[in-house]
């Protein structure tokens, strides 16, 4: 069970692990935009090299990254095939009689699959090397400017932490209720669709009741302990911005400028 | 912000994420869909559920989306926009069944935002993708409507947040 979400964070001691969550979040969001700058073989090559360096620095075993690709491999192949057959530009590479594969189609297909691959790798590295709690902490600081427009940043961050805390609990609960109802003879995976849908109701009722009860208990506990919002609260975990955080952001900016100059 | 509202919204978000992860693998035949999207129907009973659902979408997309954080902008934007329109419509429509039908139709329609995202990132053909994702969403919400209606009879969502 735990391996589904928290297994995605792998504690470690690498360069990327030690970075501040704020710089990692900024880096990934900027990278998503920068990826779209590339449009020829040279710029895609630079991007790919950059991604590989980040993977090496994170010391994440390639196995984890490849494993994370499984759900999207179909999507990638679909994209590739779509472009292979739909784009009709440039010289013909293969003539199958009923279908022709053009150079431009192959090129576009490979480019877009690569772009997708790099996006998936980069975001996986973020969640693999940063614990959910530091992600929340980082987001809270990054969202701080929005306090000016009355966005309740502290409350939102607290809600995120509470959600993260309760995901495994509620997953266990769902699992338990599912097994309990199966023991009573409910079958979610067989039979006509109408029956399967009906079987969902006895699953959701106890789940909702227990979740709302948890929320109520939690609210009571918070009030009893004197929770009064973010005003004047201090933090147990303090974020520290190091030189290496500045370095990776500068590296990204340099690469972005390079891509912009070399794009066709 | 009241503490109870804060706690309930957080738990709703957690439930959304937990269900997205757990119940989703039980696929109903060939159609893949996110069962947790039925939480969108909660807003038909009380607009205050919106924050919890939006947070749930935010975190599920953040932690599990294959397309990456770009899904945060489009996916969360889709939910906020659609629920915003829906809450506005709810001011004029009081009948619960009518609200559920409107919500289903609205979400199916606005799936073009997700199609646009897939079009941007993966270069999928826009119209076909819209048809495909809208179908998935429609099935979940259409099936979810009677389920949520039944649940409401037993739980009375309006008073829970």
C-alpha cells in the first residue's frame, strides 16, 4: 500500500536531495516552459544531455525512472505512431503501398516523444527526491506573494499537509472496507456493470461516514490545542537556501538562452 | 476560516486522492476513468465542498499525473472554472436532480480544456481527444449522480461541512 505514493519519495543524500524544495519547484516549473523552446536536433540533444546530468546528480537508479514510465509508455507509442502516419511532409522514407511514412512525420514523432519523456523524468525526479512535506513547505513560501490578494496561503499549506498525512490512513480504510464488503459477498470485479455499480454504494457510505468523523475529531483536537491560524506561528523545519540552489537555477537560465539562440 | 471547514476540506482532498489511487484500478470494462471525479457532485449539495475537491485534484495531478505539473495548471484550472460556473448556475436552480444533470453536462463540455492540454503537450488531435476524454468524464459523472443522490439521503452532505 505505502509503496504507491510514499514509495515515490526515495530518501537519499545526493546533490539533488540536498537542494532546497523551493529551488527544485522553481526549477521544474521553469523547465516545463524551457522544454518547449527546443525544435531541432541540436536543441533536443542539449535538453537530453541536461536531463541526463540531472538524473546522474540525483543518484536515482534508472530502474525507478523506467518503472515510473510504465503507465505512460502506451501514450508515448500512440503519439509516435500518430505522427508517423498523420504528418505528410518531406521525402518519403518507407512506402508500404497502402501507407507512406514521411521524414517530417518521423522527426516530429521522435521529438514530441522525447519532450514527453523529459517532462516525465524531470517531474519524477522532483517527487522522488523531495518528501511531500518539504514540497508543501516549499509551496507555502513560493505562494507567499499571493497573500497580498487575500489568498489564505498558510491555511492552504496546512490543508495540504493534513491531506498528505491522511492519504495512507484513508487508503487503508478504503481497502479494509472493500475487503469487509467482499467478505459479505459483494463483488466489484465481476458481473454486469449495473450490479458492480450498486456494489459501490455500500463501499462509499462507510467510507464517507468515517472520513467526516475523522475531520470532526481533527477539528476538535485542533481547537482544543488552541489553533488560531498562521499569525505568529513559528516553524520546526526551516528552509535554507544554499549556493547550489542558485547554481542550478543559473544553469537552467543559461541553457534556456542557449536553446533560444540555437533553435531553428 | 473555521477550523472545521479547514479540517473537512483537507480530509475531502485526502479522500479524493486515496480513491483516485485505490479504486481506479478496478476498471469497469474497457473504459478507464477517475472514480474520484464523482466528488464534483458534492458541490451540488453545498458549494463549500469546492475547496476540498480542488485541493484533491491539485495533489493527485501533482503526485501522479503522467504529463507532469503542466496538469496542475490545466487540470486544476478546469476544475475551478467548471465548478465556478456550476456554483453560479446553482443560484438559479434549486432542484438537486437538475443540478446533478447540469453538473454532468458542464464537466463533459469543459473537458475541452484537458483535450487542449494533451494537444499542447503531446500534439494529440484536439477534436478526437476531446471526444475521448469527455466520454470518460461523462460516464463517471452520469453514473456518479444517482450514487451521490443515494448517499446524500443517508448522510445529508449539506450539513457536513
